């Protein structure tokens, strides 16, 4: 094996792959970084894996190459590089400079040519050569001393090609791949090749003739037919295509291999850049502040006391009479959370860890002592994701009161688009310090250990350090919230809401197991019938769930009109099938099959894994800090996404029932709350008038937009107006509306123009909120909830348009979320204050469900109506629709 190893990385290929593989990551300043971040992760991965002694990154130089001179249409038709990607190239090159990694680019040549030239130089000087790219053109460079590491899916999957691997996959030598491309062409580079010659034919020809030149020298002896005719007709094109496909290996490179020797980076500049771009994990790779050694050193500075006896626990709890920070240390065992300990910080900054594993304390004895402290409203509790503590307390008969702070909720309000708010992230953001994550303590995958296997001192140290971060950052987070005028939202809405959501999650929603089995049998029967009908129409059996097999049936066997083509064949997605419904009856059957299959797998089969076998309840996880708009989300199961557009979908709601014959479900649903919020925010008189007069808003809009008397509005016109109303709320374009209503784009534009003509202040609002969003960088709801929208400053038209739609919609959808949260808190509080048996068990967007005792149904209806309609005062009245039933289906 060569002692010297040269690695050449195709910079253009890897940065493109990273850009499209990762979501549009942005810094808080709005700098898009996904392509750079993905590239660097790939760089560190291959360098660590292959340990090169020399390394270089090749890039395309802007401008025409020698290939364009030979063939004017070379690479013609390629889409323009997105601004969000092109702006990241200089950023990457600056970072490579700090890394002391050589960049190679030469005018008139492509990155491939420079890579090929450097590979030849390396081979001649006895180097082992490793080429890294996502471009299969590089495979022609493979030989006994050079391999190609080809990036596959995403940014982490790679495959190594040597001579044997190329032969196994193509049945050709690497050199013959140039001939293959000469024959079959390459649409991505607009290399024409010979029309009609694909991979299969091309490989067959080269296995017989060896090369393009040999093929044409013997073409006279080839059997007559269409293939021979095409080859003869496009002879010159084949030669030219081979020339274009060949990677040049004698580019005038002035760089010596010694200049590519791997050297130490300029750590100070690189660390500053990674910090600026918020590449925390990359800081760890270069030994910055996030290294595990320094993390442990920081943890060692915390002095704390381990509590393992009842007497010690009493003394600890007695010191918490003013207020304290706390967090339970959980470990999931058999699908259930077990509390291993509790980390605590008193107001005087004393640190404790209550151990429930090795001493005389367990969960029962702990909660017996903790109950008076937990239920005292006079003792402030500060935490981190405190909803989990609410649930744990309820499970032990304890009502957690006095919640005054939650770090996760605070961070969520400050930056609702972050999506994850770890203690490690909070420490980095506000303390410029790092702490371990749980995976650093227990490991991952098959080597993952139980927390119980970690030494008590080390385990305690980890959880104390975590709660210390929450304690040390509270004042900074609260100050930011106060500066942004979100005090009311934080202290009076989001913090109390954590208790409400914890209570709802703890109580759960009863599932009718008999109905579940009935629906299963019903769906199985319908699916079986559909499969039989589809096979009959297709005149044979096939895998309906296979896009490839379905494509063959629809477009080859039945001759239906194909739509867009993918890498694996013609698309059979829902959009394509909807357009084909009129061509053959089988299409509607397939759509029905897909819909029922999804219902069964998601809501029938999937329900079994989340139903408590003892109580027959589901305890959905209500997420308070996930959505950017402020809406609550629901998972495991997602009770907010149960389909309602079809009768089969609506029947799923029959599964969810009241807990006993003594209870009913009362469902209260805000009527058109988002349109009412729009009327309030825009202050449009005509729109407000409809709500004050209690007129059907969709009929009124139809009357205004389509110019017909209110009494003459048909159901069809009302349906179109409804699409326009809700489309306006979501900032819909004429193109989007035309697709929704299946009408010409011009007609859709007329609808929207007429809408704005009749509701001019709505148009004024839409324009002003976008303008304000661009100026401030964010938009707000009626309770000052902010959402930052860096997309508004994008140079890319599509991304900027997306940002504008967010700006228009967020104040509306976010304000509706604010309103129902206020209502939830009040409903929960009043039910408790009145000592009623009824309890709030579910929230779905604009809808609240209370499990009401039969003796309290009328009182609950009144309470819901009064509370929800007066939750927040708007410029138009809030209205609630109410239904009562034994199950959720009956209430809708």
C-alpha cells in the first residue's frame, strides 16, 4: 500500500448534493448554510475514513470551457443555479482557506479535468489516489492505483468503485465508459450521443466491438436494421460525444503535489467562522470549545450533594421554600418512563441530585415527601419541558402548582423556527459553554448503556449540570422575552398551557376496541373487493403498491397518457392519477385502494401500538414547541390529522368515545375563526359586516366576488368562494387557486382580483404585512407572538414568494392559535374551580372536546360557549358551534 495517499474532492458535485439533500439551514442572521454544512460533514467523513496525506478540492471556473468551443450546445438547457446555492460558494472557499486545504480551478476546464490531471500526477509519483464525487463520469478515471468514492443518497451514503466494481456493474472497463457515454449521450450535460442507444444497447455493442472506433471500423459487417441505420446516420455525433465525455488528463496545472500536503488549520479563524455560522458540531471536530474533555472539565466545577435517604430529602426540600429549579431524570423502560433521579437548584444556588436507584428512596417515597412542596402555589417552580413533570406528578397523585418558568417554552417564543431546544443548545447560545448530551453519557445503537449502568456520581453530575444551565440562563431568556413584549404570552398563556396539556395527555382519550375491530373487518372487506376489481381490469395480478409495476400496467399495458417521468419510470402519484380518472375506471379504483390502505395502516393497525392495553386509552403527546405559527401539534397518535373529507375517514372518529355511559363528549368548534381574525386585523368593513350580521361568509363572498344576489348563490359558487376565502388567508396565488378549483389560471386571477376589489382593506393588510415583515424581519400575532421570516430577503423568487405567504398567514393562523390557547386555559381553570367531574381531553386546531358527566352536559355547554366566545376581544364576534355525542363521530 502506498505510503502517500492523494485525495481529490469534486467541490461542485459535493456542494450541490449537500444543498439539495439538506433543508435550508439558516443562521439567526438569515445566512443560508445548508450546502456548506453538508459539504463539510462529507469532507470530515471521507478524510477520517481514508486518511489522505495530500488533499485538494477542485471547482469549475465560471465561463465557457473548451467543450463549448467544440459543441456550442454543451450543457445547454441546464437550470440556473439557485441564488441560495451560489451565495454559499464564496463562503465554502473562505472556510477552505482557514482549513489550509488547496482549491484548484482553471479557466477553460472543468473540475473533472483538473481531478483527472491531478490523479495522473499522483499515479506517476507513486501515490494511492482517492477521488470523491457524486458524478459517475469520474468512474472512467478508475485504475489499479485510483478508486472513486461515489456519494449516493443524501450526504452520508457512499460507495467505493475500483476496477472490479466497475466491471461487476457495467461489464466494461473504466476506459470503455467514455465510449458508452459517446454512444448513449448524457442529457444532464446535453451530450447527444446516438438517438435510440441506451445503456443496455451501448454495453452490448462495446462488449462486442470494444470501442466506438472499432465499432465504426466494422459497421459494414453489422446486420442491417434500425440500429445500424442510426449508428451510420449519427457517426460524427458519436465521435464528438465521446470527445466531450472524455475527462482531459493533461490540464496545465501549476500546483505541485507537495502543495496539497494536509496541514493543520488556522484554528482561531476557523473556530470563529464555525461559531458565526452556528456549526456547533463542527467545532467539536476541530477541538474547539465543544470538545468532550472541556465539557467534562466544565461539569467538574459544579459542587452538588447527592440525596439518597428520607431524612436528607426532607432537609433538601425544606431549603426550597422560596423557589427552585428541577428536572426529573428519566429513562424509558419497556415503553414507560422511569424516574431515576431529580436534579434540583435552590434559589441560593445550592445543587442537589435526589437518587431513586441506589439508596432507600424510590418514586413512591419521593412523591410522598415532594407533594406538599409541589402543590404549594407560594413556591415558584422553574423547569425545562415542565409538561413532563406535570404528567409524572399526576401519575403519583400530585398536582404541580406554582409553575413560573420553562426554558424550552422561553426559547420557543424567542425563536419558534428552531424546532429543538436542548439544554446543550441553550448553554451554547447564552453561556457560550458546552455540556454533554445524554448520548455522550450512554452511547448510541447497540453499544447504548442503561443510565443505571453509569456510576451514580457521573450520572448525578450530568443531570445537575443540565439543570444548572436552566438556572444560569433564566434571567437572559426572560429579559429577551420582556424586550419583545411577550410577557403576557409567556407567563399568562404558554406557561399555564403546559399544565393544561399535561393534564390532557395524562387523562387520555378512550378507544372503543370493539368498534376498532368492526372497522378493521369492514376495511379489509372493501380492500379485498377493490383488489379483485383492479386485477380484473388489469387482466392479471400485480403489486398495486409498486409504482414501477403500476406504471407498467397503466402506461404500457392499458395505454393511458403518461405524465412526468422519474428516474424509475413514469410517475403514478396522486396528482397524476387524478388527471387520469377520466381515461379508465381502474384509476378511481386505485385511488380508492390507496386511501383505504392508508386509513387501515395508520388508524386501525397503527392504533394498536399506542392504545394502553389496560385502560384502552390513547395518551397523545401534545407538543407545545414544534410549530412556527404557535399551533399545538399532536403525535403518537396524531389526533389532529384524522381525515374528515371522506365518510370512511370520518368513521375513524367512531373509535374515540367517552369513558363510560355516565359521560358524553361535548365538542365546541370555533366558527371560521381565521376569517374572523382576518376581518379583525384588516378592519375591512364589508368582511366585518358579514360576521356582525351572522351571514354565511362563503355565500356572502360568492355574492360579492361573482356579482350575484345573495339568494341566488348556488352550492357550486359557494364552494368556489370558500376556496377563495381560505386561499386568501394562506396567501394563495392564482396558480394555486386554479389547481384547487381545476379552472384556468386567468379565471382564478379574476376571482382573486374581484375578492380584493370587494374587500380592499384585506388587500391593504396583505401588502402592508409583507412590507413590514421585510423591514423588521418578522411578523406578529395579536398577542405579540413573533415569527422570523428570513425567506423574505431571499434573492430567489420562489423562496421569497414562500416567505410572503408565511408573512400573510402567520398573524392570522398564529392569532387563532393564541385565542384557542387562552380559551383552553380558562376552560380548564373553570372546570377545576367549579369542582366539576367533566374534564378537557382534546384540542384540535379550532376545536375543544370535553368529556362531560351526563349531569353536567348543559353546564359544560354554557361554560364552553361563554369562555370561548370571550377568550379574546376582537373587532368581530367569536362564534362557537357545539355538538354532543357518545363518540367523536357523533359530535361532528
